């Protein structure tokens, strides 16, 4: 079983080794911008949900 996994791992590694992918700067920028949006969204969502419950149930 382990030999089969080793062979499969070598086959997939060799398949990806032949392709050279370049990291696109626009994709990286989009991920960073999206992450920033999510980080700003989370406190706003927490404030929104806090307003939906009674004051004694909030932190």
C-alpha cells in the first residue's frame, strides 16, 4: 500500500514539475484586497449581531 502511494506521489510530482507557473501579481493583489475587505467586515458584522440581541447577552 505504501509503495502505491509513493508511486502516485512521484507521478503527480513529476506532472507538476514540468509546468512552470508564474505567480500573477494581479491575483495576489486581489487576494490581499479581498482579505482586507473581510477583516473590515467582521467587526461590522459583530456590531450588527450585537444589536439584534438583548444587552444582558452581550460581552
